[in-house]
């Protein structure tokens, strides 16, 4: 009996982005996806505000928007052999145990690509980078609460709205803050009614798949996606209306009654992309290396 693909696909889609995922806070551009591509316009310069104006007519200024087309990334899982697919399909627990592996694998890959895309390439006014200033541990300096405040001030300097700021902490940075002051930090990454509690204006999440940075000519630059990890790992911050997430097709592959394996073989792929909208409202706190 052939697998009912819709049952499996519905199951893997269910809860794909859990409530405690920072990906839930990104601007959703699913509606703009067509044929696994997304067409968006990068908004041009904001109009000036005139106060107590006495000169008319008011000037008319063209707004030039850059049209951008992005192809959604394709994430694929390795295949899994299913010995009794018909029995699994009618047992929620057995079906979930198989689906969970593929869902988690896809989610981890999408999350890692997302945090890398959200991290600034370099330090600018609109994309601030700050480095940690805590005590030395191994080859790096620990994160301090003061470093988060420094990033908060850089966001303020860039006029980034304060209501939808989020910070995704590397697990080692979470440990750093716990060591500095357990009382202050104990509730920072708790989720209440789908919203993380805030510190310094940032709703805080934690994620293990984070980007890394290297120092070139005394300037920090982001290591390319998939590059070699270093001690200069980062925690990433973003303003939710300046970063978008778009999901496309999810597809299931199945080879029924494979004669060599005496089983059915299944695998999945999913289209998704996360990108800054205008290259603004994103930032990072980078672990300072003591080897440089």
C-alpha cells in the first residue's frame, strides 16, 4: 500500500516553528512567494517631516524602490528506511517518531542559515557590532550585561524602534550571563504567552546554531556560511520588521516496496529563506578573542 503523502506532510508541518523560536518573530512574507521565489521591493528613503511649514506647494520627491528577486533556499533530508509504513501511518506515536527526525533536521538547518543571514557582515551605524568585555575564559572574553546595554545604545543611535527588538543568545553567552548574575538572568529566556521576557529592551531567545566572525586588519567580518568555527562566535540581535521569513513548498519523496531494502524509503525537502529587508535593524555581540 502506498504512503498517504498528505498525512506525512501535514504531520511534519505541524509545529514546524515552535512558540519559543525566534523565527516566529520575523516578518512573514509567505504571501509573496511564487514558484519558490520571492519578489520584494526594498523601500527607498523615508519622506521628511515638515514642522510648522509655511511654504506651499510641498515638494514632491520620487521614491525609488529596488526590486529584488530571491530564490528560496532548498533544504533536504537524508532518506529514512521505513519497514512497515502502513502500520506507522495509522499510529500517531510511531509516525511522529519518524517525522520528528526529519522535522528537527530541517528546522536546525533553516535556523542556522537564518542566524547567519541576520548577522551583520561588518560594523556600521545601521548594523552595529559590539564585542564582549567580560573576564577571560579560555581564548575569549565572557559576555556581560554591560555588553547588551552597549548594543542597546547602538540600536538607539541608529533610531531602531524599541518595541520589536530581539536578541538571540549563543548558549555560551547564556552561561556567561548566568555566571555574572543568576538573579537578574534567571527569567530572561523564559517565554510567557508566546513572548520572551525582556532585558535592555530586547526579548531574549537562545540558539546553538550561530554565526562566527574573524578579524581582518583589525576589523570584524562575518565568516561565510558553513565556514570553520572559531572562538569568535556571536549572539545576534534584530528588529522584527527589518527581517523577513518566507516558506515555500515542502515535498515528500517516497520509494515504495524497494526490492533491495524490502521496505519503503522516504525523504523530505523544504523551501525557505530568511533575509534582512533593507540591511538595517540587525546587530551582533561577538566574543572577543584574546589571541589577537
